[in-house]
C-alpha cells in the first residue's frame, strides 16, 4: 500500500465516528477524496459523496459506511460516574475494564469502564453476563457537578484502541468495521481517476449503517444508480470457535470476499468473479441466502431497485476493540472495484436471466 494511502487509512480508522457522530471521519474523507474526485459533496444525513465523471453511464455507487459502534452518555450519578447506552450491537462481556474516550466539546476525555471486581462478586453473579446499563465510565470526576462541567448527556464514547500493525501484514484496530470500507471505496475512486471509466462513479462514505443502514438508503435514493457495490467486513472463520459449516471458509489474507445470494444481482456477481480472475486478484466467495445485513440491503431495494453486489474483507473479532484483518485484502478489494468498474458499458443489461 502506498504511504499516502496507508496514512489516510490509519487516520480514518482512528477517528472517532459512532453512528450519528461521524463528522470527524467525514472531514478526513472529504479532504482525501478532494485531491482526485471531480466533485465532493455532503448531504443532510452526513453521507459524503465523492463523484468521478458524474455525467457518465451507467451510474455506479460504491458504499462503505464510516460509522462504528460505540456508546453514549445517558446518566451522570451523584458520584460522577457516567452510565451509558449502546450505539450499534455489543457483546456486553467486551466493555468491562476497557479504556475509552468520552468525546466532548473540549476534546476527548479519557476514562475506564468499571464493574465490581471478582473478589466482591457473589457466587451467582460470577457466571452472569453483565448488562450494559449496569456498567459505567469512570473519568475520575468525583462528583456529578465536576463531571457535568466536562460532559453533557448524549456525549459519544469510543474504545481507546487505535490502528496497530501486527505480524505478516496484519493489523488490529477498533472500527475496521467499517471505516475500512470507506477507505476502500475512496481508494477505488483514486485508482479510477488515473484511468477514467465510461461510468459515472459515486464513492459514498455512508452514515448510520450500524443502526439500520440509514445513510445508504437515503444516498442511494438521491443518486439513483443502476449499479451499487457495498463494501464491508465479513466474519473470518479461521480462528477457534467459529463453525465453517455455518459461515463458510473465509480466511484473512486470501483475498476480498465476493458475496453470492438473494441480495446480490447474478450478473454483478459473475462480473466481479470474472474481473478478479482476469486481473489476478485473489478472491473468496461467501453465500448468504437472505439479506446480507450490509448497505447492500438498502441499495438493492432503493426506488425501483438496482443491480447490487457486495465485496467484503475477512475480519476476526468483529465489534470488539481489537478487530484484525490482512492489509493485502484491503488493497486488493480497492483494485477489484476499480477493475470491475472499467468493464462496465452503457449498453450492459443487469436483468437476471435476460
């Protein structure tokens, strides 16, 4: 990966952007894509749309959501502890003992998520999964008045876990799901700007995917594309406890994952596979019988419908502060999107079986 791209990837992954609070990641996305896009706009939802050749045909939308899971402050106790609710889906075991940042008007405030220690737990409590509303953030305030001087109700909270390289081209971070996708669609657009396609391409960093695919729904309606490719993470199955019979064999480092199933237009799927083969890009296939739980769901049924595809990157430990992926998969996913788009022509039909 070229140094400038890696720098942007690291920056957008580290930027705090829980659903509904994506503006820090959005600013980075605008700044990066402004260097090569023909137009960069932001809609009222907060989606950032980087366009290349906007009058071309067919109209193609890439969607990578830039929101991440997190929390928000709901109540401040007399002792100055911050009680919180979830943004997105959480395993309640994960937050206990984690360092976090509470994002305030004056900056990021460090804190820790507290729980009664094991020495003080009753025997029956030890085997129970804690409830999120019983956990709290300790910022060292000491009183409600002191906490309220710094923190307002509704302040977002993120895990204090940043991009860290690992061995063999792997990396860990919170928020790969799915600022990785926002990075990939931006990179694909950059590659296309070097060899411009016939198609109009709209690389959208969407918002609020983690709470209902909201940004993809509104941006797809506004852009009205014929083709839509969602980019997201998918579950790796190469580590202990994951049943390959349920999720398939998906391995980080073996290439981007091309989805096949009811949410996916058959012609888009075949062209993605053909492109990967012709370009020498390693790839994997996953099968999902219903909705994919990604922006592809919302895109497929926008307006009168669009031809939808889904390209994913294998991810270990999804929705934790230590998600793990292979950087080569990220780079190859961007290459795949760009090469796929160059193969699109105005006269192509995407009607299945016709």
